[in-house]
């Protein structure tokens, strides 16, 4: 997935004029606020990353100036009388978003961003006049998001006043750009009737309306890997690019497929246990809808929605630590081959906390034995085996998240 390249046009936002009115006391105070926040973010970046001083300083300054611009332009923040608190909270929030992508790394970070935005726009992108296959819709989403990444890069350049040819090249710069792209896509745009919608959804709706009916055959074949005679295919430039992108993304595809397997397995798990309301709640969460909209769609009061959320979390934990622990841990890169995602010191710590039965169970699991055979070797029932394994996974989970 190539999420940075060229840039399309976008309406520029107003850059906060930190240095324009140096003579006034108000602007002097603003400048000191920007400088203080920038220094704090810089120190945090130096402790949490291996980026150079120059790169850390530049990122800290961009984040700080964005926060100050928001605080200056937001009447609600100005009226609160707690502008400094707002600035500190917003600054740390943006820093943590940036560090999240930094820790994921270039490849996993791009997959995470792509999955997040794909889940938001999934239901808004489809082929007109046709029942598109699941894979065909993913192909359309792929094409849409490539264009959106370019738009986000252009917006990043304008809002941070970086050069027109700026490209994120270091891991920190890429993480900063990906965090910005996620926020940019989730920006809520005011609509008539006191409504609002996320920017990426509005872009997706426009994109879907522009898809010509004659593209249906090409996209289906690009998604399914089919072929046809030249006279039967209207092989336009956009469709060729879709095929090229599919080839280019083969390395990332397995992780996305695994994520979809986890989603499908969880939905099946909930429906098998007559938890249709939890399944509906999970589906809406995947679309990244705001809480108020979820409550409206499910016809729930805030208290009922909170209860449903707690019930969903209960089933989610059971799903992740018992029934489908294998695919969940594989998706999280915390499977048995990776010592349940534990570092060597944590792996040793786990062995010190588990009992003798669990130690043998872990050894037999790593050897690839099935549960029936393991239960016989340990002399315990299948139910006892499941309980011991779930407890072991819980202990590993706690150590991993210390």
C-alpha cells in the first residue's frame, strides 16, 4: 500500500499566525505557549523514539502549532477559560496517536491505517447497478483510499506549511503523517439541518457516485483474477491502475485477510449464542460511527448502550481467550510461534507464574498436539483443559500489557 506520493488540491486551513504580531502582549503569550508545548512534546519524542533531534523538533513544532491553531479558532475552548489545559490534552493526544503508528512501524502502521479507514467507508462504496462481490468492493475501496491518501498528504503540507514537495521519509515523519491522515479522515464536516459527517465518508460517497456502470466487469475480473478477450474488456487507465495496485499490495493482503477472518469468526460466535444485538453493536463499531448515532440506529438509551457495550466486551474476551484464541493471537502476532507475543524476559516470567499442568500444556501445544491428545496425556477432561489454557492465556495477556 503506497500511502504517500503526489498531492491533489484541497482548501487550505488558516495557519495560526504565531509570529505576526510580535509587538502585542497577547501574541507574546501565545508564542510562549507554543514554545512551551513544543518543548514538552519534543522531550516526549526524544524519550519514546530513536528519531534525530532535528526530526523530533520539527514534528513537535508542527503538532504544537496545530494544537494552538485549534485552541485559537474554537470558540468553545476559548469560552471554557481552560485554554492551556485544552492545549496540553490535545497535544498529548496527538503525540500518542503519532507514537502508536511509530511503534507499529512502516508496514504494520500502513495496514492499521488502511484497515481503520476501510472499515469506515465500507458500506458507502459499491458498484452502481450491480451486486458487487466482497472482493470487488475491497478493490474499489483500495482505489478510493489511494486517492484519499494523496489528498491527506496535500492537506498535511498546507496545514503545516511544509514545502510543496515534502515527503515523509523517516519513520517518525511517516507516523506523524499517518496519524494526521486518520484525524483528517475523521473530521466532522457540518451539513444542513444541524447534521455533520466524517470527511472520509463524504469523499467515499462522491467517489461511489462517479463509478460508471461499464466498469463493473473490469473490477469484478480485477478482483477475481479473471481474464477475457480484449474486445470484451474496456481496459481503462483507472482499471489498469487497480490491477497494478492489487499486485503491489500482495504482501499486505494476508494481514487484511486474517483481520477479516477474525471479524467473521466473532460475528458467527455472537450469532451462535443468540447475541444478535452484540453483533449489531460490533458491526456499527467497525464503521466507526459516533456513540450518539449508534444509540439512534439501535434505538437505545445511553444507559442501555453502556450495558450492551459491557456485555459485548464480556463475549469479546471469551472469544479471544478461549474459542478462537488461535486466529486472534495470530492476527495480533502473539501466537505460539512468537511465544504468545512475549519478549524473552516476559516469557521467562510467564513460566514462573504458571503451574506444572499449564507448563506441560504449553509445551504440548507448542509441539502441535491437538486438544484431545493433550487431555489424555495430562489426564484431565476437555473442560479442565480449556480452563487451564484460558487461564494461561490470561496470564500471558497481563504480562504482555504490563
